[in-house]
């Protein structure tokens, strides 16, 4: 399987990575969440080539994660703003940041601290269950097949074929 | 800045991506969370070259995300297991999966559903505040400089230099 085919997997992690899994893309989005909007500013802060930045921003616009909004008339100039789909990536960036804070801080403490304005306290993000509000831990969460995978497995069974494990299913269901 | 220098940024997102930001790495970890442990199984499920898989697994072992454990004596064969540092990436994978479920399902529903065994219900992960348990939203969370960035800004001020915005600070503080 090639990287640019991973969106064909019946897997939400693979599909998400088909949009945000390129080098630099999540750092572009980090900067966008910090308020960066203009091409030159992204370029200055990230220090990547204009060509690469342009390619990454273009893909994020195409995928509806960023939107291009004119901020100057003559000549027309655009800035990049997070859409609802883009803002919905906030938990991905916060969980990456938290993992980096905990495991990659080199003993120097978190580079950035977060204050939750609603309660006024310094906060850490906690991933919790939408139903009981308890923290979600891998040992207490069972993945189960959704409708598409169930349908695919029923087809395999109908043909008398062996049912592979979940990672293999997610891949082959998309082929 | 080159991609293999991003761990020098004073930024936990950049440091996290220096470990898990390569193509395929998060899909390898997805499979590990689903129970995959052996090289041939990873290779079969991901369909990437043995060379690339070996490089990715080697880096994850080197970074302490996976550990190699012998499961067969003669010849010695190893399997790969998530360490505590690796298990701590669970929220990153779950938030990616949830974003993919919400925004990339092509109208077919979530490929995989999650049951929280503690409460017995189908669950969605919610990112909440460690202090007040309310959901964390970007508009209600203020990033603030931690000790290292504060120290760096004090140095800039001491030299009478301009203080750049946060994304630029995170980059230049590591140079």
C-alpha cells in the first residue's frame, strides 16, 4: 500500500492521517491555533520552503480544514483561517502537546502551560467517556466493528472466507 | 529548518512529532493498540516494505515507545510491545480516530465503534479539563509561557530585543 492510498482504508485514523499526516501539516495547524493566518508569517515561523508551505496550505484548503479569506483588496491578498473542521482538530493537537509535555520535556517542564478560562485554573487535558465522564484508558475500551466492517465480514462469511483480525480487516475492506 | 531538527523547538507538539510524525508511524501504533506485536503481522497489515517498517519500529524502540521482547528461543525472535510511554499515546490515536469518524466517514458511519467497559456504553472520547471536568475548547484555553520560554523572553528583554509571537518564540528559543 502506498501512503497516498491510506484514505482508502476503512479506518478513521488512516483517513485523518491522509489529511494531517504529512510532515509539517500539524505544525502549520499548531501555528493556526496560536493565531497565525498569513503565508509569510507561517513561512517565517516554520522556516520551510514557500513551495512546500504552499502545497500543504493548498491541501488543507482543499480538504476544508482551512479557508482562504481575502484581507486586502488591491492586490488581493488572502489569509488562512481554521474552519469548523479545522477547529475540530484541537483535541489532536492538545493530546500531542500533552504527550510531549510528559515524555519529551527533557526535564525542563512544559514549554507552554494552559489556563482554562472557564475555571481559571492551569489545566491538563483528560480524555474522558462521553457517557460516564470517567477517563478513557486503552484497557477499558473495546473496539467493535461499525456498519461498514460488519457488512464486509458478512460478505466474507457468505463466501466461506476466513475473518482476519481488525487491522487486516480495516485494510482489506477498502481494497 | 529541517524536519529532523524539529525536536529542537521548545514545543511539545514538535517534539511529539519528532517521534510519531513520520508517515506510517501512527498506523503502526494503531495496530499495536489493536494487539499486533510481530513484524510479519505489521508488515502484512500495513503493506509497507520490510525496510521501512524496520526503520520505523527501530526508531520507536529507540525512543522507548515500543520494547522488543523475545517470544521464541532458537532462533531468537522478538515481538514489539507498547511501553508506558507508548500506551500514553492512546489519547492521540483516539482523537485522530474521532476526527476521522466525524469528518471523514464519507457518510457511512464510524468504521469502528468503541464500548467503554467501565460503564458498558458506546462511547465518544471528550477532551476535558483536569480541574473542572468541563470539555476543553480552543476559545476557552489560553496558552502561556512555561519556565523555559519565560527565561528566554527575559534574556531577549535584557538585550532590548523585540519579543516575537508564540510560534516564533518556540522556534527561536531552541536555536
